C-alpha cells in the first residue's frame, strides 16, 4: 500500500488566492482526518469524515475553510481566500474500523502539505 | 475533555544512551494512548499504542512504553538510541471508541555522536 497520499507537498501562494489540498486515503479505510500543524498551536484537528460524511468540523477555523470527500478515495481541503496566518503544514490521516472499533483511533498520516501564504 | 502534557520540549541524548520521554494525560476513565514519531519533513508514524491489558507495550524501532494509571502517565523508552532516532515525538490520547485524538506539544530529540 502506498499509504496516505497528499498533494501538493509544498505550496506557496499569495494572500487572497484559493488553495486546494488533496488527499488519497488508504484503500479500505473509512475514516479521514485533516489536521493542521503550526509551531504556536501544535496539531489541531480540522475535520473528521466517516464513510465520506463530515462528522465533526468544529475545528475548521472559519468559513474560508471547506473540506469535501466526494468518494472513499479522495478528499480536498480548500482555503478561499487564503491569508498569511493560514501558513502551516496540513496533514491528512486515515484509519480503518480495526477490531472492536478501535481501529478508528489508529491513524496513518500522509507526509503533509506545507502551505506558505505570502 | 482529555488533555496531554509532554513536560520536556527538547532532549539531547548521546548515541547509545537510554532515552525516556514523559507523557501525562488528563482523563477520567482508561484512555487509549499513543506515541507517534515525526521525522523532519515527514508525517507522523505510529510507534505504539495502548488500549488495554498488559501495561508495558512494545512498539516499532525498539521503543516501549508503560501505562501507569496511578500516575496518569505513558512514558516512552528506548534502551539504546541510534542517530536515526532524532525526531519529534508526540504523545496522544483518545477516549475509548472516540475518534478524536488529543496530541501533546511534542518533544524534540537530538542525538549527539
């Protein structure tokens, strides 16, 4: 398995531009998570999907952020318009049901997308 | 809500020496506990996890961790570190059967020759 695949690995954009980050979870995993990592705030959960349905988006900073999961093998995180304070590393992670439902907690992370907004 | 504290921001250890990273959690019931490692420019990789049973758990890369309920701790240990162990280490906790992981702030490990 190729693991969780994220693209792009690096993105540099100017303030006000739209940014789209992409994620392909591990085949067979039914849970998908988007995290943001910054020096100041550490790892923050932005949104959680289960079976392609958004279950918890309470971590999404504001309306400029949106996420979709049109099918089991693809998810996007969009920022429009982007701002310098959105600069961070964005991680996608997926997990499967595992045994007794505990697998949901065992996350496999992608390599991350480093976003710089100028 | 559960929370995780990693008291040490940065640890420097000599190659071949032992390593212990501290993790304390705040949660009323028995939590699910995890240690992840992040190498520079990479995502997080699961080292080990504790759900129940034996309180000493073995992980990958020669790491182990011990769950101590009385101390609300889940410290990570390795008897002899290698230069490749230089990375950032994150402790995480979740409520049983809850998807939401709470991560600690991380401990950066530097290995000197």
